[in-house]
C-alpha cells in the first residue's frame, strides 16, 4: 500500500479546517435576524455602578462611569450652545476612549457628547465570547445608548461604528438630526472594498485571526501588523501610544457587512456627512467617495490622514469641518 505524503495530509487537514471555519462563520451570520435581535434584551451585566469618576476644566465637566456593564464617557460643556447631544460609536478594537480629543473640542464649542464602549471593549466587561459578537448584537447596544437620551441625538460612528450607523439608519430609525460617518466601512461590501486589501496588507494577521475568529492579531504589536494603517507618523496620538490600548474584536462582523447579509438602503432621510482619510490604506478614499455618493452624503477628506482621523495630525481641522457642518444641520 502506497504511503500517503505527510505534506498532502497536512494540506488536506488545513484546507478542511479552513473550509469548516468559513462554513461556521457563514452559518453564524446567515442565522441572524436583525429585527428579532433588536427586540431582545442582550445586556446581561450585573446592575449598578462599578466605576465613577468626574473631572472639570474651565470649559467642560467630564464624567467617566461603568454602569450596568457599559462604560460611558460624557463631556458636558460649561457653556452649552446646542441642545442636541452627540452619541459617538467606536470601531473595531477601540473603546469610548478613542473620542477623547474630539470630545474635548466639541465641548469647548458647546456640544454635549456621549461615548460608550461596546461589551468586551475597553472598560465594558465581556458578556459574550468575542468571536460570537455580531453587528446586530452590537447594534442592540447602540440602540439602547441612543434611547437613553431625552431627545434624538446626532450619531457619529468611526470605522465599524460607521457601519453600525448605517445599520441604525436602516433597521432602527432614519429621523436623526444628523449623522457623521468617520472613515466608515463602505456602503455595500467590506469584502470588495476592505477585506481583500486587509489580506494583502497583513497576510499573517489574517491567517491568525481565521484560526481563532478573534481579530486581535490584526492589532498585534509587530512591524508588519495591520495596526499601522490606523495612524500616520505625525499623528497626535502616535502608534506607540495607541496600540497598547487596542483590545480584541470579532471577525464575523466583517462577514456580516456584505451581500447577501447586508444591502444598504437606497436612500436615507437623515442628513449625512461622510469623512474619509486621504491616506487610509484599507478603506481607500476612492471607495469611500463612491459610498458617500450612494447615500448622497456631504463629503469631506481629511488631508494626509490615515484611518483614525480623530487622532491624526489635523484632528482639530477635521473636527472644525464637522462642527461647522453640524451647525448648519441643526439650524436647518
């Protein structure tokens, strides 16, 4: 009997494992019903306040809490100019902390802002294994944060948070005062306009994350890690400071923002501003521009900025552009 080649056995085993993993991921997203998810209470954290801290400056009061399992950072201006608050939704690997520079600026200009961390991110404890977290699951928490406020807020989402903003407008409510998408996932397909580039940008990270279904390897501290697409060399928050703050993330979420699991609405009623990073290596500006055109959104390009435009060298200039646009929407 001819002896089987161990290399072929290994290749076959690896291929079978990979295909099984893909089938598992596709089943996970195919089995989700967004409307049903939104009808279910998913916050299983213990009730009560486990952390509370307040600090004040001349222009704002900052409150940092963890209550009922959700971390929240709220900036309240000393001189409020606008009644409409802003809810800020972070993206993959990040938490409420990522909005700090912009929250301080917007408070200075008279805006109240609310940033929160999704379960398993930053100060919000894990409630579900990260590999089983999906966009509809995250959306249920965003919906709760929006409904906590006494009036319809402005919604601002970065990266995956930009995808959640699109999902909110489609599945929850399309009557917000305004929405700002900050280097968001594209309108139609992350596979087409994001994931393929990710695979070429960091093939080792992609391989590692498909073995665990945890996207943490993409944010690992390594010379060729995909984490380098987040900020440029002149960023206000350098990569050496940013990278240690990054946490785990689900891989399945990237599958879910694609056909046949996701199709963008043909039109939206909420005024939209789409902000792109000119030098974003993955969510490239051309794809962002096409997505903004689909929604007929107003469009702004942050010059020489990579993905985390709210931490880049020109973070204040970009914030000014957003502020000026929001003022016009609120007055309209």
